[in-house]
C-alpha cells in the first residue's frame, strides 16, 4: 500500500493522512494499522499528565528540542478534550508547539478524546503506532490532565511523567487520582514561581523511596527558559534503560497490549451490534428494556452477547 510505504520512509503527509483516517474510522484504516503493527515496538513512549496550566505543552516543546539535539527523532500526540457538540478538540495544544513542529525530525498531532470514558481512545493507541512505524525514537503523549486520563496514560506509556506546578495544592491534593501509583518521573514546572520547593518537599514526602528497583525522582523545571530540561531528559533515558535491564519493559508491553485488545474487543462488538441490520434492532430492543427497567444493564449485556432479547 502506497501510504504505508511513504510512512515507513518518514513522510509526514502520509502520517497526517493515516491518523486522519484512523480518527474518521475510515474503512481502510484498520488494514493500514494492521500492516504497521509489524513495524512498531522500537520507540520509547513517554506519557505526560498533570493539572491544566502546569505547562505540559511548553515542557514537551523543550524536551523535543533537547532530544533533537541528541539526534533523536520525536513524535508528539497531544490528546485534547472533545467538544460534546462538534466532536472536535477544544485546546489545540499543537498551536503551542509550532516552533518545533517545522523540524523534519519532529511530528506533532493533536487528537480529540471523542468522549472516550478514560480520555484515551483506541485511536490514540493507533496514532502512536503510526509514529512508531514512522521511525520516531521518542513518542510523547500529552493527556488533557483531568479525570481518568491521568491514570490511563500509564497503560500506554513506558515512562509516565507527572507535571505539577507551585501553588497547585498541598500533599493531600497530590494524592488524587492514584497519581502516586502511576508516576515514574515527577517534575515541578514553573519553578521560578514561589512555592516550588514546598511542592518538591511535599512530593518527596509521599512518594515511595523505591518502587521495585526504581526510585521516582522529583525534579524542577522552567520549561519556558529550558532550565532543568536536560536533567529531565536524562531521567527519562535512565528510566527506559532501567525498564530494559530489569525486564519490566516486556511487562509494560503486555499490559499495554492487553488494554488495547480489550478496547478493540469492546469497539468491535459495539460496531457489530449497532451497524448490522439485525444487530441494530437487537441493540435497540434491549436498550428499550433497560430504559423501561425491565432489564438491568448487566443482564442486557449478556443477552446482547448471546443474541437473545427475551
């Protein structure tokens, strides 16, 4: 397939076209992703999450420049909230990364969550595959920084970076959303503002000293000035090396694959039920019974899978 051949040679236009096809659920998208799957598995996938306003996009831009200076090819997927009315992304984080996006060794793409309950749709996994197959050494995934997406990014990424900022809350606030369990590297960005040291102290006080051979470091950065960025890049490289040497990279890949498989199963079953003539009627009949309280959702799901409504 010509698009696949172009992508494997690093063609940005091919990448843009394929990701658009994935988002639009084009009939050919699944076939393309299937062909690309054999060309993935070599990139270091890095997830960044944290509260809105922490400067995640600016930090990613600085990290992109740093890794480019080290000869790495870098891809970025910025996952934005979805408008419930238009289905489009609201923030467009890519706009804040235009200075690095013109580099031939960099590809940046914004994607909408499209209402996915965890914030990371199956399309995000497929888009990462596109960038892996394109030959990117580092692939950053930036989440919306709210809700379940904060936790879910850890299933996709090899290394998860939690970005905090001064004055964003005390140690109790830091504990929210299971954020202690998912972070591999922590950084307090905008460290030139007051309260940075207090935030660092709070983080260090609640983080485990050792997590199966890896002690999550707490750093400070001023992304807008590039301060602390080389040190952060070093910690990211160290964590990836730790995963490979300890054998935990294989464990991460299995978890990632299982989550992706489960999402694909759910999506495939729903598509079959809601698009085929008989399946759509069955789905609507069962839904009516749930609405009228004749069936509970769990029983309804089992009946849908068995193909019976009675």
